[in-house]
C-alpha cells in the first residue's frame, strides 16, 4: 500500500509474526511462549523506486517465565529485520552508518536525502559515533608520525605497518602519551618514526626492547631542508647558473643610463648608502639616518653597482618572441607603425593582441634594443631540488645549469657531494660509510649540515636501521594524507574523537569494499 507522508509518498508494508515458537528473554535468556499481547513497530527501510519504505510490523510481547529476571515482559525480535530500541531495519541502519563514515555530517545527510532517507547532520554524526571501533590488536611493526591538527597544534597517528591500517590518533606529540600507549599495548617489536626526540624518548620508555627505525624518507627530507638553507646562505652565487649574457649593445656610463626617475633615485640611494657604510657604520645606523628599512640598506650595500638594484625582473616568454627578429628587421627597413607591423605578423601566424606589438616596439622608439626574454636566476628551493634529485633524472638544461653553479660555488659543490653519498647509502642499504659521511658533514664548515650531523649522531643506531632495513614510515605518510582529506571533508571542524572514528572506520570500510569489486546481496 502507499500512504502520504509530510515528506512525500511512502511505500507502506504491513506484516505480522505468526510463529508460536518460544523466544529467549532479552534480559535473562530463558525461552518463553507465554504471550502477553501484541504491539506494532514502525520500521524505516531502504527506499524502493525513489520512495521511502515504512514497515508496520506486529510482534508479540511475552511474559518472562523466570521469576528472578528483572524483566516482566519483553518483545520478540525478528532476525534481520528488527533490533532492540531501533526504528530502522539493519539494512537501512548499515547504509546510514557507512554514509556517515564516508561523508560525515552535512555531506552524509545530503547523500541520504538522495536515497530518500531524511536525517539531520546531528543524527548522522550520532549514528557514526555509536559504531564501535574494531578491536585493537597490538602490531609487531608500529609506525608513528605526527600531523598538523589545526593551527600550531599537532597530533600523533599510529599505524600498523604490516596491515597498513590506522590504529588510533590523539592530540599532541609528546613522549608521555606515546610511552603510556605502548605500555598499555605490549608486544611492539619494531617502531618506525621520524627524527623527533619526543617519539624517540616515548618509544624508549614505553617499549624499551623495540627496535627503533629512523625512517629514510624523513632522513632525506631533513637533509633536503638543510640543503635549501645552504643555498639560501649562498644566494649571491645562484645567478652563476645562468649562461653568460651575450650583450651586443655598447657600454654606457652610469650617468647616461640613469635616464628615468627610478634610475636617478636608485643611484642617489646607492651613493648615500655606500658613502655611509664605507666608514664602518652598521646597517641599522645608516637606516635610521636615511629613513630606510634596514633590509633596504643591506640590499644597496651588497650591490656592486646601482644598476643591480633597479634591474628589471626577467621577462617571461610570450607568443611574440618567435617574431622579434622579424620586428627588428622591419624596423630597420623603416616601418615604425605598430598597426602595420601587427597586421604583417597576423599574416605570418601571430594571434596575439595589437597592444603587445605596440609595447614590444616601444624600446626601439627610444633607441633601445628589443626586450628579449631573459632567464631568471634559480631560487634556493630550485637549487636544493637540483642537488637532491638523482643526476640521471635531470634534463639536459637543468644538468647544464647545475654544472655551472657547482663550478662557481665550492660550498654548494661540497653539499652536492655529501648528498650523493647519502643517496648511495640508501640505494645500496649499506650503512658502513655512515661514520665518514657524518665526519664530512661536521667538517664541511656549513652550519646547517653541521647541525644535521649532530642530530644524526645522537640517533645513530636508528639511522643505521633506517638505511639497512626494509622498515619505513611510507604507510604513515599515506594515512596522514587520508587524515587531511577527512579534515577537509568536515571543513576542519572535527574534534579528535570524531576524526579518530572516521579515520579508523573508513580504512576498514575500504577493506570491506575494495575498489572495483562488485557487491551483490
């Protein structure tokens, strides 16, 4: 039958239990056939044909025949259809729970409305939090890593490195919490972690017999950051990566090139700053006298000529670049109309705007050469990426730039050699050269690398295990990516209990329904 509900048409099903069999009491478990009365339960079921389904089920209420039982009467349950204190069928309840696990509150409520189940976001979250977490089995290989929870607050995630399933997470990343968890769950034999001192101490106090492994990814990541610091400290060397400019224009003196207001201003500041700093005064003192920022004074003091300060940033390539030679040729032939030049270029395949042609020939009207695209000096981050990338993965262009830079800067050349030594150790799983490599870091004379050497010496045993064994925290990094995804789904407003529930349950749900597997029930 079909009835009308405030939310729309509802498919109604009326059913009645007819079995006279004894039913176990829900309080004491003693079977009983003594009927008291009947009552009707109203159960919501999964929708059919785009309509919600309601089952009106008449069930027996029976007396409990056990005098010691606190229950006087109890209602019979229909396996697979009813659950105590539940107004949804097990099928619909499982749909609600799994949608809540996957999409949380708001998203879950919207998705359920698509399948004709009207629930609020609060109800979806309440059903989600009622799901018990899977029983926690102490792993043999434990992965420990931190993640950004919100702002400057971090959390800790524990993962079973064998099954690749998350175990739990909590707010904070201190040694006491980790040590307490390990004492409550004895049996961990191997613990993979980053170079954190807190995690190192927590594992040592909670599982002193466990083998600690300093993950190779974090080892490489930490060294890469220090390489970037070295490149930043030698920023002045980075332009050496570019090829020597082929300047075909005649040299002009400083006074002749100061033909704009910005040029004249830069030249005056350059002369004033150098006149003051050559007397031995500090940058802060000169900045106060000239009314400038200390960083501006430092920039002018480091410059060798005032042109370095006002040098325009390199222009990015444009669609007009292939036609610059033609523009120069037509200009030399006497054609100075930007409109005519644009029309001629259009016939040759140029699809850009007239304004770009007009701006391109503007320097020619002032007697200056065409502004050709110039390559930008690499940033410290780019240089660090070149150094830590395997040489066989470099493009010819990158390899050439890196070669010029390393020939110019001995500090970066030394850093590159040390990075390649660590790469060889990781590739071969051989930690024998580690002591000499640490000595090389210490004797490099580069403060960032010296700091790395000091930290690795304190954690040397775990570093050796990270290099020589197959254990690593790769599974942790994947799970942390999933944690970030779940946080974004909940708009960053999830508390730690809800986040823990979803991260653990969603991993088990994916195992239950693997991608690409069809499900027929």
